[in-house]
């Protein structure tokens, strides 16, 4: 187990701290892993495709442009993430089914909730550097999430 405060105290020079714009969802409040990214806007087609892959040791970071007009993740996609062993999901956008997701065994952060479904056009980019919350998320770097916030490191600090 870790805390982001302890990691920051020990590895400050190696860490970037994401601005505190996210709310916690999901049952796991502390999670970490290797970053996998998606960049999309109001279209969650690629979210399903990515969550269908093996997520062991990974956290999916979704740059949804900060849109509050629709949800990019709901309970069915969260169930898929759990089935495929994803450690967590960070959504720069919204999710739905938050009450159901609160009892699901995964860590999730999103900026808010919205009951509206996203569109499906298969438009977006996979595993590219994305920037929001004052930091750049680079695929294959590491992310650490707890009650206090989100940290990113080039190297795995929990070996």
C-alpha cells in the first residue's frame, strides 16, 4: 500500500501532480499502474475496444476534452474493465451509473457525472501523450492515485 503524500515526500523530483479536478468513483480508493491513454471527444467507441484488452497492471487515462455533455464510461464498461484486470480508469470527462459503479471493485476518477450516452463513430487516438490537469500523461509511465490526489512518474516507484 502507498499514499501519494509519502511518494511525493520521497520522490518529489521524479513526480508530477495532477490538478485536483477529479472526483472518486468505484470501490477502490487507492490504485496505480502503467498508463495507457485515449484521446477522444464525446465518442466512447475506443474506450470499449481498449477495455477489451488485457489491462493487468494498467490504468486507462481518457482525455475526453473535459466535456460535461455526455458520459464516456458506464457500469457495463466498468464491468468489462474489471473482467480484463484493469487497475483503474481516469476520465477527463463524465461517467454515468455512478451509484452502481460505487460498489464495483475498481478505482475510477472522473470530473463529474452525466446520464447522457456518448456517440459512436470510432474516432480517437490510442496510446499517445495527452495533456490535462496541468500534466502530460505519457503511455508506459506510471500513475498513483489515492484520496489526496494523482501523481505521475516516468518510473515505477512501487517495485
